[in-house]
C-alpha cells in the first residue's frame, strides 16, 4: 500500500542522508563492539531521533487518509511508537467514523498511558460499537487512577457482560491506595458481585485506609461480601481490624466465623 511504500522510502532516504553513520556501522570491529566508540553512539542516537520524528509525521498524516484501513493501521502503529506527541491526534481519531479506527485509537491511547487521555477514553465508553468499548476498557485498565476507576465501575454495572467482565478483571487488579476513596463510595452498591469484588481488592491493597470500608462490609446482607471482608481484614495488621474480626466471630454464617477465627 502507498502508506507502507512511503514509510519505507522515507527510512531509506534517511539512511542515505547519513553515509558516514552507515560506514561507521559497517566498520565496527570486534574491539569496538566491546568498547563502543562514543562518536558512533552519538551518531546512532541522532539518527534514531530523526527517524522517530520522521515516522511520527508519516503516521499522523496517515490518520487523515481517505482509506479506513490505512487510518486503522496508522492508529495502531502510533501506539507501538509510544510517542506522546501523537496524543492529540489519537484523541481526535477516537471519534473517527470508522469503528476499527476508533478501536485501535483507544488501544493506542492505553499504550501511551498519558493521564490526559483518561477523560477522552471515558467518553468513548458510550461508543455504539462493542469492540470499541472493549478496547477502551482495556486502555483504562492501564491507569490506576481514581478517574479511570470510576469509569470502570460504571462499565462493570452494564448489562453487556462481555464488556463488564473486562472492567471487573481490571478492577480486581487494582493495588494503588489512592483508589480506595472511589472503592469506598461503592461498598454499598446494589450489585452484590461488585461489593464482593471491592472487599477483595481492599484486602489486596492492604492499607489502614481500607479498614473502615471493610468493617462496614461486615454488616452486609450478602454472605460472600462479609466473608471477603473478613479475609481482607485478616491481611491488614491493625488493632481496629482485629477488633472487627473478633466481632465477626459472632456472625450467623459458619464460613464467616471460620475465616474470622483463622484470620
């Protein structure tokens, strides 16, 4: 395709413009491979920097191509390139009329891991295409940030089990204490599976800040929630946690009592 032909020609032209660098490469001896020449290293870095900028420009131009397939591949390639200068272009491409372009743009934004893209990804969760929503959740899962977690929780409550299951998996992998306030807001959510998941995650985080919501969960009407709360409290070395576990020995469920006893 014209896109790849242009990219190949550009890289070749760049190499031809630096014959001395190419000669240096061809003349590396066994000795220089052990003790690299500083001048050669500098030339290589310069060449790579020029190449990166050149490829970025080509891919950004390709995002405007009239062919959807070209735009789709360009969006994916920008994610692999990992250059934050592509951020603005990808946030525009995530609104492309072509669903595959939107999907790949979401995936690319996840690879760039810029906090500036979280709100844009949040808007993409309303996309009519299931694949786009799926890749958007995958992208948001790259961020252990309160704003991203709010979006993932909202998606976990959706009726689309395919997408919500991805959100649940992402929530289950959270380990950063700064997301505790968001989790705490949903400790009384009407969905039992979410409350159960949150009590498990709070135990993985394992900080003092997680104790209060876990103690509150000991009064949950769902046995699974109380059981997870007991197990999680047992992972936190806190006098308040010990006190709550002692009280949990009186729980009506034998498994809750059993887990409290061994916690």
